[in-house]
């Protein structure tokens, strides 16, 4: 079997040095366009730019002219038991050609079903049947945009052990083997899921196959208003917590530096506050790169 | 471990439980009965409502957060989003408000919502360079009469009889503009919303102006569009109207 991981690593290294980036939200457009931090890149939710015209696309052109970009989808519904919407694939393809992102990612989740879009990342039972369906959907997506995508590990809120035939890592690795896709490891999702389902986050991070990881996400979470810390929610509305930073350091010490994103979607602070958080990840990556 | 359900069966039951709030499928009783299931249900509903708050800011400001979120939740239950581009969600919300009983006391609300929707449609419409005023000025009068003015891809307009919808909308759409409400005159009013370049513009438009734009959109030559404007408003000054429309960027091109 060819060493898919090594091929992927080389390709990713060509596209973007393993520096840290920021999720881009519209209140920060002007700051993002003017930002000059070395290695700074931005990530957007693809769906926010699937419009015919207007200021969003114009700003993204401006920012893309100065910084690398990655496209992160929340609506392809790879985990649904139906093929991706051809119109949605065509819209994604237009964005990919126009903005030439260094990475295109999606989630191991579903959101569209029977003509309705549920704006969340809903869970799947990890069965052999689901694996084949998700692999087909990843393949269709990759065929449509003529490049490989990255698939992100989800946050978990439900105990579904009796529904699963595969462990999550095993499932993701098999997906990479079947489709040539890579993985986006969201460290906060691991922390939240470990807390909610009662598994060991360190052990999960240690077992995650570094050769497939082409991007890392870091984000904040919040406690459920009723249940408190027993149920953590992947809310992207707070700074990255200390425990997630420790998991991240543990990960990159083992697998080496990877493009790393600070994700913030809600309770948006000033751009400089987010940039400082991003610089923290960037400093760690640069130190590691020198050591290796 | 045993897999108890097909992927399709799992999704059918999960989507059903998200929408109706109950867990009728016994096979799914365990996941949907867990406290964590509420995270999904709440996130889905919050995502839809937040999108409507973002897309209907003037309505939200007029009625307040609690009223708006309750109305939005009722709308979401009738018609969840059909695709993941949430900036475009809620095209049917103005019509929903026309039949939403608690809104009956606020007869202006559906049309204020319509202008919010026009704003969104203009915001995401295809980019087009607007027709320059001098292009028309350079046209010989006998040619001008048979010329058709094509509305800009982002242009939306509507005449509102009996209600100052444009002023109500403007005062509630713009964060700092509450002075306008003090001097509000209750009268008929029209509005034109267009995005010629980066910024969405909105102007008050007369009854004749709305009729003129309707005629242009239907492909009428300038002479017929002018007559339509005069039919709707006998005292309209056509050259001032056309200059006003060209100035705001309401047209994309002229065709002979």
C-alpha cells in the first residue's frame, strides 16, 4: 500500500507552511485585510460565500490576495444516507476555483436530510454501511472539486456505543484509506467528547494517526446551562481553555507542526484579542519547526 | 456491540425527534432520551432563529427580542431551511407574518419584513456595473423613446398604500436613527432598494416611480414606462424621476 500519509504531508507542506490561522468573521474584514502577522492565514465557512455577488465575496477577494485561505464546510452532510446535493457541490467547486484555498474541509456528520437543513453537525452510527456511504460522499465531493478534502472529527453529546461497529479513529483511518482524504483534528472536539462520553482525551490524541492530519482546530467550549460541566458544548464562543492547549501541545510534540486554526464563531472579541490567541499557537509551531 | 439500525433509519428517527420534540421511535429512545440530545435540538433551533434575527433586523428591533424569537420559532417549525446558505433563509417570513395571529395588531410588520428581505436579496445579488447617467444624456431624444432600461440585478421596489413602510423600516434598520420616528407622517410610501456597488442603498420612491420600474422590468420602452408612471401619478416630473433612478444606480443597461 502506498504511504498516503507521506504523500499528503508533502502536498500540504507545498500549499501552506504549518503556521496558525484565524476563523474569519465579517466584523473583522478590514482588520484581516490589513493584518501583517507572518504566516497568518484565514478560514471561512464555505456556505457564507455561496452567493452570487456582493461585499462578502469582494472582501474575501481582498483578503485572499494577501493571505492563504482555507474553506471549511458545514453543509455538505457527508454522513447523510444520500449523495451530496449536486448544486451544493457546484457552488463549492466555484469557490475552490475562484479562491484557490490551501485546504478544503468538512465534517464527519450530517445536516441535510429529506430536503431540510438542520444547522448543526449531527451524529452518525459508525457502521460498515455508514463507512461505505461516507466514503462514497467524500469521493463524490473530491471528484467534483478535483482535489482531496479533510474530514473533521465531531463533538459528541450522545452515548451511542450500541450503534457503533467502529471506533472513531478506526473509522476515520479507513475513510482516508478508501478515499485518499486527509483529516482535520479538532482538539476541542476531542476534549468535549471525552468529557461527555467519559473516555481519555490524552489516549485519543496519542492514538490519532499523525500522517493523515493536515490541519488542527482549536476552539472554546461552554458548560451546559442545566447540567454544568457534566455536559460541555462545542460553542466556539470562548477562548481556548488551558486543558485544550495542553492536549494540543501533546499532539504537535508527537506529530510535528500542522496548520492550526483558532475558531471563534460567537461572542466575537476584538480582532487583536483573537490574533494574540492565534500568535500563541503560532509561537508553539515555530518553536517545534526549529527543533525538528 | 450490535448495530440496531440502518443509517437511513437512524437519520429518519433523529430528524423526526429534532422537529417534533418527541422520541416516538423506540429504537432511538436511548439517544433521544439522553440530556445531550437537547444540545442538538437547541443548536438547530438557535441556528435557524439567529439566521432570521440577522436577516430581519428591522423587524427584530420593532417587536423586541422575545417577541421576535417566538415568532421566528413558529416560522422555523412551519418551514426549516432547505439549504445551508442561511443568509438566504426566510424568504417566506414576510408572508408568514401576514397570517401570524399575534402580528395582526401590527399591520405594517409584514411589509417592513419585506424591505428587510429586499435588503438581503440586494446584498447577495450578482454584481453589475450600474448604468451611468451620461449614457442616457448622450442618447438622441427620438432614440430614447424606444430605449428599454433594464433594472439592476439587485434592484427591488414596492409601493405601500396607506403606510409609511419605507420610513418605518429605515428608522428601525439603522441603529442610530430613532429621530425619524418622532416626525413620522402616516401616509402612503414606496421604496427602492439596490446595491450598485459595495453598499446597499435604499430610497423613497413615488407611486409613479414604482410604476415606472414595474414597466421597465416588464421590458417596456421608455415612452411606455413614462406613460405608466403618469397613469399612476399624473403630476410626476419624469426627467427628475429618471435622474433620481440613474443616480442611485437602479439600472444595469439600456437596450435599443
